[in-house]
C-alpha cells in the first residue's frame, strides 16, 4: 500500500473512532470507500489490511 493511501486510511479510521456512530454506520462508510464489502470483509484492493488483521488476531490469541 502506498504511503499516501496509508495516511488517508489512518485519517479515516481516526475520524470514525472520534465520532459517536453505530457499527452499521461505520461499516457503511468503509463499504462506500471500497475498503470493506457489505459483509464486512476486506475488498480485493486491500490485501495488506486483511493480512494485518489476521496477524493481529493471531497475536491476541
């Protein structure tokens, strides 16, 4: 993932965390941005995020 994309994604995550929104509203935002599917999975354009999520889950178990 390019560094500019990382910066934009991190800014979006920070913004979402700071707002009082439901899980459904947040999911909708990420779906509209093309990051997640409607079922909550990462789209094919974000394989790095999928890999990071798997690593985090593995480290927390």
